[in-house]
C-alpha cells in the first residue's frame, strides 16, 4: 500500500493514481473495446481535458495514365498530393465514478495491477464508449441499401450478400473487413458448416479482446454481445443484429491520458470520498462512411 496518504488533501494520492494507473488505463481501454480498437484513430492534433478539434486525413489515389508506346507515352499527368481532411471535435465527456466510506479502500489498491477499483472504472468507461460509437452507425439507405432489415437467419448466403454490397461499394482491400454479430446471429453462423467448420475457415485468425475471429468471405467475424450493437434492433431486449464495416467508416478521437480525481464529500454534508475517471472523446462518420458499413438486423 502506498504510504503517507492519510487524507484526501495529500496531493500524493493524485500523483500516485497518475503514476500507477494513467499509463496503462487507455491502452487497456482500447484493447478491451472491440469497436474502438479497429476504427480509424489516426488524427493530427492534441486533445486536452477541455476537448478540442483535430484533423483526420485521407490520401487520394492518383489516376494513372495508360498510353501506347509512340503515342505520347513520354508525358504523363500527376495529381498534387493534397489529402482530404475531416475535422472531428472531441466534445463528449465520459465519466465513471465510485463512492467510498474510507480512503483505505482506495489506498490498498492504488499499486495493484489488478485493482478492482481501476478495473471497475475501466469497464464503466468501456461500455459507455462502445455505446457512444455505435450511436454513429447510419448506413446509406439509397440503392443499394446498406441497412438490411428482416434478416431472420444469418447464414452463408446472407454473408455472401453482405460481401457483395461491400465489394460493390469498393471497400479497400488493403484494410481488413470486419463483421461484429450479436450472439443470436453468431449462433446462426456456428450452425452453418460452411462458416463454422475448420476446413473452410482456416487457421491464421486475428484476435480482438482476446477472442479469435472466424475469417470467412473476406470478413474477420467476431461475436459482440454489447448493448451498443443491440440498440439498433427496434424491440427492447430483442436479438439479431450485426455490423459489417471497413475501419474508415468511423473516425474516433480521444484524450490519451484520463483524468483521475479524488475528493471528500464533506461539502455535501456527507461522510466519505469520491473517485472518478474522466475522458473526452469525439467521433464522426468517415469520408463516404455511410457506404463503408452495413447494418443487418
């Protein structure tokens, strides 16, 4: 237990929280958040405690000249390298907090790698961040429609239909394609031998949040039992939802170091203490992001 911390006024407790928790908190948060881990997080600029606006850049692909020898092949045209930039504002504050009767409960866990308090705050922020990101799901409903409703059985035929939509929308093949399915749809795929049998799936499979994917028809497929995904199913508590996407469909910007604060509750005429973990985030659909993801439900 860190020594010398007898009251909340001792600034050492704030410094120790930063020393023991801050450096590992955000990497663990991203690692444990499936959607946050794979969407585009490449941006220029800094996000402080008060938020801010940063730039996300996308490099255009030049159009190559094709000419026959002897018919002007000596010349060519070049496209100026001017990346398309999108401004994303971090203006959303996510906070997780605990109340304690005594600082001893916190003091005994500050230096612990598997502190239940830190892990609880981490899970609180992870769930909120995941639901926040899923709120940006807004696929194109123009022909061809990327919002596929009334899908009762997510089988091989349905996955082929999703793959055709992705290919038609020209999703980049130099980046992975993902499909996150709720337990019901994921169970449908497990029941389809074409999608589940090892002879079809192969062995070289990536992992997310410690889970191994099933790679089929160009997609890395993961089970996602989060409330964030199911919020796109109209009936409360209903099942059957999946999201197929290219990472550039959504841009995520976030504060790199969370803010931990400890204070007593005496000013509120209460005995006890409060600890909170706060981060500032922002998200935005990417360039042509509405056709870079497909919602199935």
